[in-house]
C-alpha cells in the first residue's frame, strides 16, 4: 500500500499492534532477562499511542497480539526453547513478572500504556507471525521489527494483503536490525509493502469514520483461525 498512489480505505484497514507486552517492554520481563535493551523496545510507545487515538477516533479496527505459550509449554518448539535458554531467559522459568512468556502471567499481558479497549480483539500466538485470516489491509506497529513484525508482514504479503509498516511505531533492541528490516521492505519497488512515519500516517487518517464495531473485548488464539 503506497499512500502516494492509493488512498487509505478505513473501512477495510486494520491497525495491528504486535506484542507490546510487559515481557518485552518492561523491566524484569523476558526481553530484559535475555539482555535486550528494553528502553529501545519502549521507544515506539508514544507513536503507537497517537496512532491508536486516531484509529479509534475514526472507527478503524484495532487488533492486538501477544506472544506466549500454554502453561504446560506443549506448544513450545524445542529449537525455540533452546534459543531462549541460551540467552538466560528460559521460557516458562519463574521471574518477577511471573513465568516468562506464559499465557495468563502478569508479564504476558499488554503494557498499561497500550491496553485494548472494548471491541478490540487480542490474538494470542505461540509463534512470531501475528497474521490472522481477515479481508483487511494492515498497518503494522510493535516489536520487534526484525522478528514478529517482519514475520507477520511477510505472511500477509504472501496472502495478497497491502501493508504499511510504521517506522517510528516499531522497534528493535538492536537499531541496526531495525534499520535493515525496514530497508528490506521497500526493495524491488516495494516487495513487502511500504514504510511510513507516524506523523504522515496520522494526517492520512483524517476522514470519514468507519461503521461502528461491537462493544466487547475478545481474546482469541491461532487455533480459531487455523483449525
């Protein structure tokens, strides 16, 4: 989706907020215990807040995701378990925010600054891609740029979706990986969609409101979309 050539059709566009959880964005969570710079992962919070305010104001669908595993870790692949253990932050191990990356724990939930409102789905996922089957164009925000955001973006592109990735509403613990992931999006004339700054996108979100959506919060999982 390039805003220079195509308008933003709010009625079939979703703002996707990827994995802005305490385990990634709070001290003593998974990312912190794995040695990542949490301050970098928190950097996009103001931009995401501004986008959420505008998207909610015009009635756009907002979708949140959370990465985490069942309490018995039955959905944790062995290679992922080994990688996490090697960082010193074994998935499922106890921590100040509860068991790391386990559903239902305090650290698994979204940060206070970006809590969902009524009617905004929350998708729980054990893997990196946060894509769920919908007839939507996607605006991607969240962490980390090179892992969960990039995985979601590529799957969405393969399924024929137009995608915008918001530069300053995504982040990585490594600024070089953030820059490389964003640069890769627009190779070959926009192979994986387009990249935009939040201030420009905010100006594009001025327009007619979308139809109202149900007044409820729903938490779902990939099992509902991939039986």
